[in-house]
């Protein structure tokens, strides 16, 4: 059990902020690298609230690729928190609805409509279409897309996230798409390797057929 230093956590109007210096080492990163990976949408965070005998406690799980760190904040958690291995926490919880949940729900509806129309879209185009508020609009998109990929993998569906492309990667999604697919057991290659193109093409065709009833042809929306 580890006690975080005083000041590592602040809670204002119910919003929990954890210092990067406290989180980064537990994910194998330096604080500045953590900030950069958050901007890229590679860091996912889940907040849960305790129920019954755990009422008043909050559990925070931060995930970066294969690493994860879970933090349990006590009711007086402004200055104190304890950590356990994620697999041994006895805390009974219910997930707290977050901003990212709302974005993911809007995103799925939007992408289903695009699949029906047989079109793809860029990350920036999605952020504009959903009228997301800055800062970190692309991060909001990538976190929500990972959530959709997890839901699709659990249900055995094609990744609807395959419809979202990066302008900088010549018709491919961002590297994070392939890293998430690999974590979910769908992709076994190098997220930066040549095999990404064939994997994405197959996933995109399947997604267009499943979600929109379209054939392999599709148009791009900027």
C-alpha cells in the first residue's frame, strides 16, 4: 500500500485532479511524456464511485497501453489516497457517467450514420461535427473511439472506429487505433508496420457492411 504525498490530489466542485508527477512514474513515463501521450489520446481514465460500505470512496483507473494504475480515494481524499493492485481491490463500485461517455454515445450515432452513407471522416472533422469544446478535442475523440472499440470487441462486432482516418497517415487511422486493436486481441502486428493497411482495409469493409450495409466503396469527409 502506498500513500500519495499531500497535495498530489485536489478536488474542486467534485472534479478530481491528480498531479502528473504522481501518475506518470506508475505508467512508466515522465510527467512531460504523460502530458504528450494524453494529447495524443493514448491515456484512458475511468472514475467509479463506491456503493454500500464503500460509499464516499472513489476509484480512479488510469491506463496507458499495457500498463494500468488504480487509485482509491478516501472521503477525505483532498490530501490522501491509497493504491492497490487493480486485480485485488475489494471496492464495490458503480461507474460514474463522464463527459467521455457522452462523447462516445454521440460518436457512435454519428459513425453509424456515416456508415449508412458509405463515408469516412477525419479526427478533426469529427471534432468539428460534434462541436466539441477545447481544449484537447482530438484527445476527447480518441478516448471515445477506444471506448467504442472495447464495446465492439466485447460484442464481436467490426470496429466502427475504422471509419475515422488521420490526414497525416494516408488513409489510415492513427497509431492508437492499431494499439487498441492489439490490446483487444484483434490485431497481432506492429501498430507502425506495413500490415496495418491490410488489417484496416478488412476492418473498414466489415464495418461498412455491418453498420451501414455498404459495399467496399466509400467517400471521405474532411
